[in-house]
C-alpha cells in the first residue's frame, strides 16, 4: 500500500537498514488516486479543520488515552491505545523534521503533506518503488510469511517478491460500500490476503460512516461544521425525495428534531455516545432503503434560509467542488469513511502470523468500535513505524528467504487461470 501507513513503513524500514520495496496499485504519491490511499485526500485550500469557534485544548496523552477508550466502547486494546496516545507527540516531531506541515489544529491539508514528506524520504533512501502493481497473494514458508505475488499493469506480468517480512498498509474495505469516501484502490484485499494465510481479523463489524454529497459532486464529506446548532424553528431542513420532512418519524418518544440535530452538529460520524444523534443517520438510511430518495439516491438538505450562518470557509470548500448550499437544496447520502476493524496486532504491529505486519486501516485494536478524529493518520504513522523497525531488526542479515518453488507456482497458477476467462471485466 502507498498511503500513510505503507509510506511511513517503507521510509522507516529503509532508514533502519532494510532493503525495502513499496508496491502500490497506482502511481506512488499521486494524491487522491490509486496509489496514495485514503490518507492523501486533503480538506481545503488551507487544510484547516473547521471547528465552529470551539476551543481546542492542548494535547494531553492521558486525556487522549481515556477518550479513545471511551469512544471505543470497550472494544479497543488498552495496550495499543496507550502506545498510540504516548507516541503521538514524538511521531509528529519526527514528521515535522521530515517536512510535514502542522497547524494550530493539527495536520495541515490532512494527509497531503504527510505523503509529500514521506515521498522525499523514500526516494532519497533509494527504496524500490513498484508502481501499478496489485499484490494478490502472500507467500508462506515454514509457517512464516516470506514474500508476495502480484500482477503489474498494463502488461499483466506476474511479479514475485521474496521478503523476510511483509507489512500490509492496504487500508480498509471501503469499496464494498455503495457510497464511500475512498479512492478505488481501497478494496479490502489486504484483509483477504492475510486471512488466507491464517492472520486473525477482529472488529470487522465496526465502520465509521459520514454524511456526504450525492450530487452534483459525489462523496464529498459533510462535516458537522457545515451547519450550526439549530435554533427553535429549524431553519435547517432535511427532506426526502418527496420533499417531506422525515426525521421526526424515527425519533424515540420524547425526542425532538431540534435536539437530534444539535447533538449531530457536535460530531460528524454516527455515534452511540449521546441520546439522539444516531436517529438522524438511521432516519436518512431509512428513507433511502424505503425508496423515498432524491434523483441521485439520497436526501435533501435545505440551507437556503438566510438566517443560517455559514462560515466562509465552508462556502469556499464546497464551491471549489461545485456545490452551493445557498442556491437550493443539496443532495446528501451516507458514506463509509473509515474501517475500524482489521488484523489483530501486537505492540510491534505484528499480526498473529510471523513475518506479517499491518498498520493503518489494515490493523485494529487501537480504536475499537469508533475512532477519534485524526487518530487514523496517527495510527498510520505510529504503527507503520513500529512495524518497519521491528521487521528490519527481525530480518537483518538474513537475505531473501528460500521459498519453495511449489508455493510460488501455486500462486502464479491462480493468476494465470484468470487470463483465458471470458467475461465483462478484465483481470487487470
């Protein structure tokens, strides 16, 4: 993988003295396309998170630890959470030294400058960059992962990589969702490859969902900063495809639309940490499933009332993407944002199979049922680095493993079996 986890791992493995190859499906470090993963999407022209003038307190590892534990709803590994909370400051300092840009609210331009800084390190270190390569299978020798097999575009050539260790930074499984906020490379194939060689997966049922635009530009996420807390009278309205308000139909007894939206304005993802906000997401999906949708399969948000204050940053962000909330109702839908499940890892990001490591959305345990905003990029940095340093130490001086030709032949034969098949989709 070529997102933040894969790139950090490649950079730090090379710096630790390991001969390193990074394989990406598209062009390495090409922002927002196959190759850079979900970490390089960016937020706006200035890259700042919009917080509706809320005060952001200084980072405190102890507070962060307990926030992660609480939002994880008992499904996070306390040992991994402690590592993440304690390592964030040092990891950020290392990335700043490599050219990462930070602002007062955290990362600037989200993952864009992360990839740029890591690309400089990777190219300077002479890491072999294998582009337009889809890794399809892992090689195993004597119970240990010993390399990988894949296909190179556009020739369809089969590639065999022998390695003392493999780090999966392949992201999550966003593309199994009809609507998602990820580039086309994030397909869950890392999960499948590791699972096939015996690596344990956990927390796979936990995915973070956001509201996003359905039209005219698809899958631009709509953060809670897009609308302020709703005053009595509900200037902000959500309508189904028939032009009807609908949230009230899904609320429990005693729940009000105003309070539901006020709670939702405090966080973008679906959450069970308050009493009513979840019913907003359930209402939207309920209307979509019932077929009462807009022409492009979503619901409408009407923010045309001049009494709704919208920050100029919000207007600029969406105007650049062809969306104008002031011109009329905008079509929204629910999108997959983040996969919180993945491979069970230890403190060195090693999976339950020797020689196989995972980081970023490919791994789990440091989040739980939900994740804190910004913490997936932190996890990519922290556990990508830990995987790299441990893998480099474990394989130092060993050279390429002697993989049985039969094991390689079996994996290559699986690829070859696709070439002569007749169908509508090319294997490439």
